[in-house]
C-alpha cells in the first residue's frame, strides 16, 4: 500500500484538504474573501491572487452520477465538464463568487454560457487563449489578459499594480518550484512518495491560498524526505492524457502493482513544470508562460519532437518502464494525438497502454485486468 | 427503385441551379488533379472558412477534406472510411468528417491508384495544409495524417457570445490578429511555392467573392417568400460554391444564376412542393449520408424554409484595396450574423451557440411552424448548445420542436426508420397545433 506515515503532518493535512477541498475556501469566504473557480491550467491564478481573490480549481466528481447537468448539457460533451457543471447546479459550488473559463478546447468554448444561465455566480469570465505560438498570438493573449485583469480589478474593487502582480507571480513560482522539488522525490527506486499522494497534494494546493499551499508543500517535502518507508519497488509508470482530477484512478494503477512516478496531465506536470519569468512586464510574462509553456495538446506545436519530446525526457529522467495513455471520451485534442503518440513512444522503446475512459470509475473490473496485464508485461 | 434507395441517391432539389453543384464540384476536383500533375505546388488542403482568395491569387487550388467527407457520406462511403480510421486507433467519438478524411487518406497512402469506386474520383494529395483552430480537429486532423507536407495553422478565434462586436478596442484587437495571421499565411505560401503574391489580383478576387456573399445573402432574403422558393437541401448544396469556391468566376456565375432562379420562383409563386402546409426550420448540420430526409418531410407536406447552418453574413463594406485587412474584418464578423448589425450586440452567433434571438428572427421572418433539430454526435463545435436551444425554443417560443440524434457523415449512428417515425408524429403534432391556433 502507498499510504502516508501516520506521523506525517504535511501529508496528513493534504489528505484532510483532499477529502474536504472547499472547507478553507468557504471559511475565507465567510471572512470576506471572494473565491473564483477556474477551469484548466490555462487560467492565470497569479492575477486572481494579486487581486486578493482566492483562485479555486474546479473539479468534477468521478463518483457522483450526473443527474442534473444532462438537462442542460449535450451528452457528447466532455464528461469532466458535465460532472463539474452537475455539481454546480446541485449547489456544491455555491461558495464561488465567480468562474473563469478559458477557451482551451471545443468542449469548453461556450461553457461559460451555461454557468451564466444556470449557476449564475456574480462573475463569469471567458478567456480567449490562442492555439498558435507566433508573436502575434502572444500579443493578442497579452491584451486578453489585460482585459481579464481589468475585470478582476472591478470585482475586487482595487487596482492590481505591476508590483503586486510580480509578488503574486513569485508566490506561484515558488509553488511550482516546490511541486517540482516534491516530484523529484519520485525519482529514486522505489519512489519516496506515491503517484496517489502526489496527485492529492497537487489538488489540495489548488483549493487554498498560494502562501498556505507553499507552507503545506514545505511540510510535505519534509515528511517525504524523512519518512522511514516509502513505496515498494515496482514497475514505474508515466501517465499521459486528459484530465484526471481524482486520485482513485492513480490508486487503481498503483494497486495493480505499479508506481506512478510522473504524469503529463493538467493536474500534473503541465501545471507546474515551468516558471513565469520575472520581468517589468508581468502580463507579457504571464502570456508567454500560459500560452507557450503549458504542454497541453490543445496548443498547436509543429513537430513530433515539440509535441512529444518532453514525454520521452520525463520517461528517461524518471526511469519509466511503461506509459499509460489516458483519454477521456470526447477529449478530441488528446484522442487525435493517440495513434501518432503511441507509435512515437513505442519507437523509443516504451511500452504503451491506451485507456479510453468515460471519466467515472465505472467498468473497474475490466480496467483493473487490463492494467494488471500491462504491468505484468513490462515488469 | 424504392423510396429508400431514392433517398440514398440524394435529395430532390427545388431549384435547377442547385442541381449543378455536383458537376461544379467534380470539375473543381478535376482541375485539382490536373494541377497536381503539373507538380508545381498547386494544391492545398484547407479547412472550411480558410480565406481561399489568398490561395487563388497565388494559383493554388484549395481542396476541403471536410466537404469531401460530406461528399463521401452522400455516396455512402464515409462510414467505411470512418471504420478504417478507427482501426488505426482513432476514437469513434472524433469528428466523423475527420475520421472519414483520415480513412480516405489512409486508403490513398496504401495504393498507387485510387479504386474506381472512390467518390468523385477522390481528391489529390496536397502540397500544403492550411488549418484553423475554430475546432480541435480543425488543426489536429492534418497533423494526425503524419504526411510530410508543410502546414500553416491560423487561429480562428472569436469573441465570447455575449461580447459587443462593435466595441472598437475589441474589434481592433481581433482584426489586427487576423490580419497579422493572414500576412503570415501569405509569407508561408510564398515560401512553399516560390511564387509572389499578386496583390492586385487578390483585390479583384476579393471583390468577386464579396459579390458572391452579397448575392447569397439576398437569396436567403428571397427565401422568406411563401411558398418556399428554395429549400434547405438546395442551400446545403449551394454552400459549396458559396464557401469553397468563393472568389472564383464559377462561384460568381453559379450564385448569379441561383439568385435569378429564386427571384423568378418568388415572382411566380413557385414553391418547393405543390401544397406547402408546414414551414420548418432545420437546426444543426445536415445528415449528408441521408439527404433524402428532407424529401421525406416534403411528402408529409412540410418544407424546410430555412436553416441555422451556413447562414450568409449580412454584407459589410470592405475595402478590397487593402485585402488582408478586409479579409480580417470579414473573418471577425463571419458566422456571427445577427451581431454584425450595429446595436445587435447581444444577439449572439448565427451557427455557434444557438441564441434564442437567432431563432426568434428566423421563425418570424420565415413564418416557421416548427423546428427540427439534428443533434450531431461527433461535432462538439456545433452540437454543444443544441439542447439549450431546444429548451429555449419550447419555453420561449412555444413552437413544436423535433430533435433526433444522428451524425453529419457517419450513418452508423443514425436510424432512418426511427427518424421517419418521429417525423410522422411531429407532423401530426404540427397539425394539431395549427388546428388549435385556428
């Protein structure tokens, strides 16, 4: 089993926050802080932090049946989005003062309209993110970010100075650096912390203020580096794919006899592998980071090396034995990569298992059998 | 030939001009094959809404695999190509135009010569790809082919539904971005072909395409007449010259002829069917694998007077002497028909998002009795919001709505018998609704 030591204060706190993710946000809201829910790792949390707002990453619930959202949303839409919206119309996101929806993919492009119509928080903001990486794309996106900042200033009733924005960037850079430091502790064989713990830590940190997250991460790193017993030595896996916002899938993989040592997902390295450069033009820096550095397949990159090279590098650095390609149904940008990516990885000598998921934890038996067979094959 | 076979053969169109579309498209394909034989970088595969004027001004023939997938669907070949793509590992949920295109390309790669049954003789391999980002397959599809062909992707990026398109700061930002991208496209084409852009020629081509857009808008205005002079199946065919051949003399000639014919039919009260009892609005993409569905409704006394897809933009003045800026402006306003009227800022997109205001306008202007909505499984871009539109129509307009699940190209997710059964019930409902109103 990959559980935290009972004495691990940081990891214990992570577990607690993971179980009750909205508790701190609700507490802060009752004290007057405005809480802004956001989708995707393309929403610049730094600007929200700089406006003294609490950025809160919106998730779905893989265990909660979708019972209300399908009244409004077409069933051929991303099930993660449908699940998150289902929670929202059921009142589980009532503590949010607003929501930010970036134009990450075709699924989410008009999604803010549904929030506007049926959830009706005070603030609903669509953020247009280009798909290309040319100078004109960055200029366009920087202007979008300026408008976004202006709208947050209005909501927060206060100006966001460049100095304040740079301070927020520093906080979030520290956050990303700490997550990378924690992730490095998965490099040894066996890794010092499990994939389940890592994902729970990432998720927990996206629900509380960034300074608190950073303190929490320092505590987690201390716990992990000093723990007596980490994981057992097993096959080492990388998981690539669509959204995974619940640790149960990672837990399932680890229960099948593997260690998940690195993830290329939006609740994984995509959200913390690079930093925002510090500059006198913080919006320009944010535009370059959010558009240029986040390796989501929704952004057009020309060559296979540009698109997939980092996965091979992860695989080498973390001494990976195999890769799971995890695609949530209707996630067109991931689904369209799969055949070429599989070939690319196999040519590099990496065994690959492709899983197409409906996002929920249904069909566990079949999934477990396939993962077990894969793990046995690569061991 | 029984009724079903007749459907599969294709719909009966109301205008003679629309019947020419197949021949026009075939000629276009032939010209692309001839250009390909010259081996001088002449054929581009593009996504719909690519500013083809730029390509035409550089003697490049634009081919549209999306449109070709629709043509394959009409010839009952798309599902077979989709299966081929699925066998190669592409998910069954991916856009069926894209899957069919991937399947066709895979077939093409395997053989020296395309088999004779290939719909319309096929489309030639491209010398370049032009993709756009308005939907995910729009920029991933050509990449997924893994062909060693140079590619240019541009951002087809729209303001949110609720934005005021006439906000000067916002308009300038989007138009500048499009304009910069089109400059980049010209540079890409010059590099790939080794030829220089002829700017005077581009202005002339743009003037012609503007005339096509103006006429196609006028045709749609004429379609308000009772009885309906031109039905949805004609429109779905006519969009090919409007959209993919825009800028060519052939498109201009076709559109002029269609305008004259529709004008004549209006003046002489010639309808699509002899006894027009119900006027309908078609919501969503066409089921290209079974266009005969329109004729099935006609047998029940119903004609599709108008549709939500491919509605021509309200013409706007463009300075063709500054063609890239003009194209950028057109792109900014395209597909957002009601909002392109000053003061109409809250009306939303024409085909994207299905705002209630669009339906209100169409239902009123085209004297519509009922709405039929085709919920397409595999296109996120068009289908997200269809359910919301249906609810809004029922709640706010109190108008009968029939909705059915299907797909634009993949016949496997469509039940003809079930859809026809629903159509029968829907017409009975319309009749009852008419009786109550009387």
